[in-house]
C-alpha cells in the first residue's frame, strides 16, 4: 500500500511537471501567433505604403511630363 502511495505521488509530480511544460509550450505558441500576426500586419502596412508611394510616383511623373510639355510650348 505504501509503495502505491509513493508511486501515486511520483505520478502526480510527473503530471505537475508535464502540466508546467505544457503551459510553457502554450505560452510560446501564443507568443509565436502574436508575432506572426504582427508580421502580417507589418507586411500589409508596407504593402499599402508601397502602393501609396507608387501612386505618388506616377502622379509626379505625370506632373513632370506636363511641365516638360509646357516648357516646349514656350
């Protein structure tokens, strides 16, 4: 009977260690998910900024073309 109690106590200790390890893994997964989410947000933000800059570049090219045409007229 005493041996069974000791075995049960050892199993409970192991179970506690496994639960602690599992909690650590869950926390790491959560942090990894947050990091991935931030990465996706960063990519989207950068993509939006690139699109905005491309539009501005095209507008500048159009403005330069108009200025060049106006300069030829004079």
